[in-house]
């Protein structure tokens, strides 16, 4: 799959909080930093994101797009 972004980092999902419409997914990334992404609850369910999953974070502008291979 191709993405319209050039920046990506490996990360591990550390928590998933799901509401009625949106979900907050937090990640540990390589190095002394953490990142978070807000995405729809439907997207979290479709991707099957859960704590401990290894993902790629695609960074474009202000958006952090988690990609699970």
C-alpha cells in the first residue's frame, strides 16, 4: 500500500480508549518520545488495534496515521 507521506516510525500500541464515535490510541515509539492518534472507533475496530500491537506510524502534517501490516 502506498501512502502520501514520507515520514514513518515503528511503534507499539500502549492503550486504546474507544468512545461512541472516536477512539484515542497511544503508542510507544523508538526513542524517548510517545505519540497519540485520534481516529474513528470504526477504524480501530476494522484494524483490530489492541495494546501491544506493533504498527507503523505514518506522519503527514498534523495527522498520525497508524498502519497495521
